[in-house]
C-alpha cells in the first residue's frame, strides 16, 4: 500500500449476489470492504448488505444516487474524479 486512499464503489451484484454464490467470493468481498479507506454504493440496500458482510468497516458508507447535490458556494479546486459507473 502506497499511502494512496482506496475508494471502493460496490454495485448491487458485487455484494448482493456474488458473495452468496461461492465462499471464496464472500471472503474476497469481505477483505476488500475491510481494506478500503472509503466506500460508496448507489442504494441503501447495498450499503446495508455491505455492513452485514463486514461489520468492521472503517468509515461511513456514502450512498450516492445519480451523482451529487449541486452547491453554490465557492470552494477550492481539488483533484477529485467521481464516476459512479
């Protein structure tokens, strides 16, 4: 690990289907959830399942449905790329 934050975005099938199909996939998903610095998903049901699979998640899960809310105040520019698909 190189001091670069890891952001993991889970899609529905990543946590709702795959872990149920094989025990190794479940272990892999749990490992990835635990190692990520930040977690995002696109639905509350996915966030709930992520917490069921790995209760020891470091930070809060951001549920980002269809982008982010616009804001009008001026902010400093940051080097952030956000893509939920």
